[in-house]
C-alpha cells in the first residue's frame, strides 16, 4: 500500500475495505452453505458433525442450528455486505 491505504480522488474503496468486504462475503456465503448442509442432513453427516456435540443443549439434531447459522450468520453477513456495497457506490467518492 504505497499510500497507506488512503483513498485518492475517484478511487472508490481502498484495499483494506475491499479485503474486509471480501472476508464478510466469504463468511456469509460459507455460513449459508454450512447451514444448508446441516438442514438438509440434520444428523450432521455431510459436515462430519457429531450429534454427540449437541448433548446438553436443547437441540436433538442439527436442523435448527443449521437454520440459525444460515439465516442469522449467513444471511446477516451477505445482507450487510450488500448494504455496504450499495452504500459505498452512492457516496460520490
């Protein structure tokens, strides 16, 4: 980063912001995929997740944790990514 990560006129997002947005998108998509796999196969076999890991929790299988992972973590991450991306385009930078 020759300019210390600062934005120049008309340059849009700096490199650090793009990297962080990429991590946010990757995390959100990975959570959606993982949650979907847990929901499709609630015994956890698609992700090699053991049902014994749920002992002492209110969950009998991985279905509800998968739904929560996909919607809250995955959907939240992808939603925030989309919001920040749209917000960045309209800033006039």
